[in-house]
C-alpha cells in the first residue's frame, strides 16, 4: 500500500523518496534491496503518468 501511494503521488521517485515512503515497514526476510529494486522497476515500467 505504501508503494502504491508513493507512485500515485510521485510517479518517478528518487531512491531517497522510496526509502522514506517505506521507512515505516519492517522486512526481516531478505532485507530492503530487493524491495527497493521492485519499487524502482514499477516506477519505470508502470503507467503512472495518467
């Protein structure tokens, strides 16, 4: 939900903006790099410029 909200308000976020948007979430399984990569992929491949 945090990612969807971020991409709606900022279709092409910087890495700092992504980290800030996800700062309230805790991931204990794999770390955050894969999550950050996924958000960046969604921002570049998604159609959020509507």
